């Protein structure tokens, strides 16, 4: 297999691979590794991660919807039965913040929480935010247009999604920089081979984040407002209100998931468009073209790469026998590159009309913020390229060493 990079070893007989996830040659350009895996071993056991991984579009799509798999396992078996370690004391605050996260729970708790907040994220409500998103983008560009250069993540991509989700929840704009600090420390838990220092930082961020949210909850109980937090506090579902712990977990996950992926996707999208050599004026010529361009950037450079599931019972998938309590990983970004579904999958082709990308997941855990993320991307990208028609890369973008999310550390542009 001379075509394989030297940091990737594949044994197609056993379907075992060896790949060091922190190798910059991998995480700086993972699509070529995913292409090699599709060719030689689309379902594989990753030795360093000690887990089975699935990259095929049909398998990933089906497993995201398969109720024999779930985000939780302890509701069907004990730690002792599964030989799982006890929670780590230095992550107590992080674990508490995650305990009621929409991303981590299953029905009926998931159904109750999602029902309470779903209405705020349906497309017809989200669409009303378009003028506000556009105004924010225009004002940010006003601030750096005259400079002839910018680092786009810090001056643009970071600010828009966190500002919009914070406003929806009921958090003042001036908290934006602090929210970003907490969020960046929090998602350090999703890095390859995170360090003990990363874990301490995530736990501190979880505690400070939770303490802040609790002060907001107390304020909204005394004085409700027209925001999502007030709605979550005062709305019942089948006679039940959310507990404080549920409110804190839900608010944190909405803030983190509501901006982190979109920040990465704005950077990823600008990069792939500039590197494609295609005309931005043509890519964003009208609403339909803009939507196709955004969906193609989501397909070819997804902001979230890996989601995991527990096998809730003994099950076989693609010839792999899994036992209850086994954890598997689904590579959404690789599923978007499956050559059985997408023609010439490593090529950016906005005019393609093939399968729906899986960048927002599927099934009951389909990203609740997908309508907001899509609206932000469809609004701000055309504005950016219209205002700065001579936009180009100033330097080669640097990519974050991230396991779950995938995006840039910085994106330096000139015009």
C-alpha cells in the first residue's frame, strides 16, 4: 500500500489501523486520510483509540438513528457490570455540567428537555434573526476593512455566533469574550490526548460558567424577560419544570454547541472557497447558489468530525460483533466523503446535487442549532465576500489539534 502516508498503517485483513491523531500531517488535512480509509478499510479498529470506527455514509447515517446505540450507557448497566472506572474527582464540575446535556442524555429526559427548547430553534423563528446577524457582520467588517488585513477568527468568526446565541438565551453582549474563554477551555476536553492541565482548565471553566448561569437563573426567576432562559425556567412539560442543574447544563450546551461549530465552519468555509479558485461572486450570486455553496462547505470541511455511541445491547454492524457497553465512533466528516455517495468527493463542487451531508448529525440528536448555524453561514459569508471582493489568504492557515471539533487556530487574510 505505497499510496498510504507514512503515519497511517492499515491491515485490511483484521481491519485494524494505526494512526497517531496528533500528527499534524493528519489533522491539518484529514480528508486524504479519510479517502484512504474509504478505499482500504471504511470500518476499522483504531488501535491507538481502542475503538471501532465507522466512516461509510450508510453506516454512519444508520447508526446515528439506531436506538440500539445511545449517548448514555449507565441507564441500562452499572459501572461494575461494564468495568468502567469511577468518575475522576478533578472533573467533578465538568461532569456535573455534562450530566443533563442534550448531547449526552437519552429519552425520556432528552425528549423533555428538547421539547422545551425546540420551538426557539425552528426555522421560522430563527429567520427573524437575519437582519440582526447581517447588521453585526457589517459592523465588524466596518471595523477592519480599512486595515487591508485581519485575522478572521478573532475579528469576525468568533464574535458573530457567540453574540447571537447569547442574545437568544438572554446574556448581554459584553459577556461575549468571557463566554469564549470558558468555551475554549471547556472543549479542551475533546482534544486528542488531552493533558491533566487541559482537564483542570475545563473543570474550572465548567464551575465558573455554571456559577454565572445560576446568577442569571435567579435574576430571570425574579424578573422574566423575552428570552430563551426565561422560557426554559417558566415553561412546564407534563407538569414538570426544569431543575437548576438541568437549566445550567442546557444553557452551557446551547452556548458551546451554539457557537463553537459555527466559528469553525466560518473559518473552514472561507478557507475552502479561497483555495478553490472559484469566483465568490458566482458562488453567492443568489439565495439558491448561496445555499448550495454553504452545504458544500459543510460537506467537504465539516466542523464536527466524531461522535460516539454506546452499544446498549449485543449487536453486529458491518461484520463487527459489539457487546453491550462497547463504545463506537462515527466519523461524520468522513461519511461526507464516501465515494459511493459523493462523486469526486475531495473536490469542492457547489453545484453537486447528491445526498444530504451529515455534518449536523441525524436521529434524535440531530443538531438543534442547525437552522441557526445555516442562517448565520448563509448570511455572513456573502456579506464578507461582497464587502471584500479581493479577499485572499495572507498565510497558510493553521489547524487546531482537536478530536471532536475541527477548525482553524487562525486565518490571516488580506485584500
